């Protein structure tokens, strides 16, 4: 018994060294496989055409050129972050929804009241509005899908399309790099 103790201790030491070696090897493999992943770069622009779809009669894709030919609105706003006056130009979100055959005005009642509009961006940022909130029969939300600011196309990180919700106190629903507009119904 007296001489077996150093022997056991020795085995333990060898085991511990082996365990550490295995852990070091695993760590090396893991970090090597992480290193091989492409760098996760944030997108700096959205697409130049966006889908209007979901629970709509006629889903469609709208391009930057299409937007130029639709009835347009100008919006002068005070940017709540920069506190600068900015002039945006674009197409009202309500008009884009009308084109897809979404209920409007008096048609927004009953079950339709649970309809939402999801706006999704190239960096996966998403916001929702209720359909009623975007309808002129309910309120003047003036939510605009803008393609220019102060007369120039929207730059990196913002465009080419940016949603402006001028009456929101925080610009959290000013969606940059808009990718799609999807209508849904809360069940
Ligand atoms: N695509 C996208 N849009 C976005 C965001 C985002 O993370 N991604 N952040 C929102 C939030 S929380 C704010 S406050 C404003 C910031 O706008 P600013 O950079 O012009 O101040 O953008 C909004 N739009
Ligand atoms: Mo924000």
C-alpha cells in the first residue's frame, strides 16, 4: 500500500496531462474552424427592388424606377436624433399597400383590424405597424417609403430605401435599407 500511492499519483498526473492536451487540441480545432468562417460584415445597402407581399390580393415587386413613376410626396421632418431638418421624397406606404389590394378606409373593420404591416431591412431589423395606423381614414401617419433625402439618393447604411415615420417620437421605425413589406393578420 505504501508503495502503491506514488504509482497512483503518477497515473493521475499522466491522465491530467492527457486531458489538458485533449482540451488544448479541441480548442485549437474550434478556433481554426471559427477562423475559416467568412467575416460577418454588416450590409451597408438594401436591395434596389422590394417585395410587397404576404396576406395581400396581388403581391408585387417594386423597383426604384417604379417608385419614381408613382404619385410622390415630400416630407419635411426634424430628425429626432440629429435634430436637423431633413426633406424626404418618396411614396406613401399606404399607396404601396393599396396597389397590392390591401383593405383601406371603411374596409378596415372587424377581423381586418388585426392586420399588421411588417417592414424588414437588409440587416434583419424589423418593425411593425398596424394597417389601421397607416390608413388615412384613421390618422395621418404620413409614413413614407423614401428614396431621396435633401434631393440626393440615400447613402450607405440608409438606402436606397428608407422608411420615415415622421410622427414617432423616436426614429426606431425609420427603417434603413428596407428589404420587404409583408402584410399579416394576427390570428
Ligand atoms: N435597418 C435598420 N434600420 C434602423 C435601425 C437598425 O438597426 N437597422 N435602428 C433604428 C433605430 S433604433 C433608430 S433610433 C434609428 C437611428 O437612426 P439614425 O442613425 O439616423 O439616428 O434607425 C432605426 N432604423
Ligand atoms: Mo433607437
